[in-house]
C-alpha cells in the first residue's frame, strides 16, 4: 500500500522571542518600546577619522544593526553595532575583490543581512559596480560587470539591490543596454538563473516582465514588483519559487474592503514567513485608497493590513491618508504613515492592534524629529532600526527590540515506498529541536527521529518510514 504521510500543524511552533540587543542612550517614545541610539552625527567613525555626517536607512539582523554612514572627508562605508561595540564592516579603505583597488563608493541603502552574512553593492577604483557578500572579515565577489549572466551569457551592466537569506543572495541583474534583465541566486560560490527576459512574460499580458531594482528573498523564493513591458498601466506583485512564477496582485483587481481597484503598487514588497507584504493604491478615486496588504507567497486571498479606512490610534486622530515605508516580519508590521495633518509617524501593527511607536512631534534622544527613514529590511529577527533626522540638522540611527513570533516549519519533501521519507525543516537559529514521529498521535507514542541545534534550513531523512501506510511527524523544542 502506498503511504500517505500526514503532518499536523502542531509542528508549526510559534516562538515568541525578544532578541537580546542593547543600544546606548535611551529615548522612550512608546510606552511599550524603548528606542535607543546606535550612532549619530557626534559618533566617531570606527576605522576612520572624525564623526559621521550622514546616514542611510539601516537593516537589522540577529542581534546587530547595520547602516550606511558617511564622513566629512569623503569616507563612506557600512558599519555594524552588536549591542556593545560599533565596528566597520567595509569602507573606502577596503580592497574590492575581483576589481581594481579599493571600494570608492557604496550603494545608498544597507541591503541584506541574516545571522552571519551581509550583502551589498559597491564600486571599485576603476568605476566598476558589483555585488559582494561579507561572511567574515573579507568580502567575496558575487558578480560585477565582468561577469556573464548564467545561461544567456550576457554580461551584466548593472545590478539591483541584493537580498540575503540563509547565506544565499538573490538579486536582479541587467545587461545589453537595458534590453536584458533577470533574477539570479548566488549560493556557495555558484551563480544560477532563476528567470530572465528570455523565459518569463507578464501572465495574461502583452510583454515581458519589467521590474525595479529591488526584490525580497526568503529561502529560495523571491517576491517583487513588475510591470508589463508591452502594456501601459499594467503592474503586478509577483513571487517566484521552484521555477513557478505566481501573480499575487494585479492592477484592476478589486482592493479588499473597497469597491475600488488597484491602479499601482509600490516596490519592493517584503517576504517573511511565506507571506508577501506590499503597498498598493488607487490613484484615480477621490479620496485615494491606499494601504498595505498581505498575500500568501504561493498565491491566494489578499488581506488588508492597514488602509485609508483605518483609524489612527488615539481616538480623535481620524483616518490614515498615506503610507510611505514599511518593514515586516512574521506577522509584525512597522510602517510610516500620516493623516490629514500630514505629520508622518512610525506605527506598529501586531495581533490586530496598531500602536504609535514614534511621533514626529515627540522628542527622540532629546531632540525634535524632522523626518524618519526605514526600509523593508529594517525589521529582522526581532530587531527594528531606522534613521532619524532632527530639526537641528543632525541625524542618527536608532533601534529597538521587538517581540516577533518565530516560526518553526516542518514539511514533507518526498516519499518513496522503497527508501522512505524526507522532511524539510526551518526554525529559529541557535534553538534546540527534536523531530519526532508517531503512528497513533497518542501522547506516549512519540519517538525521537533526530535532535539538533538549528543553524540553517535542513532536510531530515527517515528510512524507517519505507513501506509504512501512515506516520505522523512533529517538531518540538526542547
């Protein structure tokens, strides 16, 4: 008899964690969250001279905040704060691997970071742009303009923003005068094509996918915004996984909760926990409908997270009128938005409750804020970081620990009656797990298949399942 493996969602563990991450100089704004300063324009540049003069939006990783910083003498680099020490990752004194001399410039944003890896865009002394991965002290080249795209052989002429997850880097690459573009994945020194203009078209559209430079990345899946190169006013939010392109949202589709239809989207989306989050709006209606929406990465019903029908916390503040930037991780949304007073503030949506995190009218580090800036990677592994500009023209990078549910996900990869079953597992880094099986689901019937401390996605074989008609599996911790 052919076995039908059964997996229950008791193997999907919600692990509410708060990352241990300490900043310096507290500045309480929200009653529930304390924001602390990472660096500002009085902070000395590590490995450089003088103090920082400017910052760009930061990204968060496991217990670290990474940001792009500049100095008065032309210094520019990426810097990391680990809760105790601010250190240089790379700057204009760092040699560009595979290129000429040192890096002379870096991209505007800090891009992708996971537990131990940071990916970034840099330019060497010869003016050649490239993408790089930093896993230790020395960056490694992913691709530059001397690199030919896999399969097509077209040389890259420019690159989009890289995104890293579990040590793998996804990015958009462009070539041949803008006539060629594609999505690529770099893993363990190997560059592979996910898709390019030779392999995909806009579903139901008139042309190929034309996309921006930004994408989201989780495991081997990506999510992105694109438009139809052959038809004006046709845009979509897409995912690509296991060689399948999925159209998740498209213009002229009805906006959930409204009779209006989408007219445009704002990239990039965010991909976390198998959910794609994006900004969408109807430009034609009066008043305009705008919002932040979520959809399963494999496709399905779109859910409205916040919109212009959502009340601003406080009871007398009216409705939101616009949304600009956001970050998302495993059901927690942090976003910048304003109302009819045009004052932009930072809010958090978690468990159906919206909380004001930082009001533009409030003091942060004892100074009046003039603007905020964050990006989709600003919330990662329970840490939230952002840039603040102040009315006295100073700037700083700030952050906080945010309680974010961490999913442990157990799935079935394949089964053969002759060789058994293979499971896939992703979990929380540095957490101990046991994979167990049972034929009855009775409390005393569970047997350990394996145990480990999680560090990266893995597969777990179970040869003993060969020939069985039924077996249940679960992940438990500890």
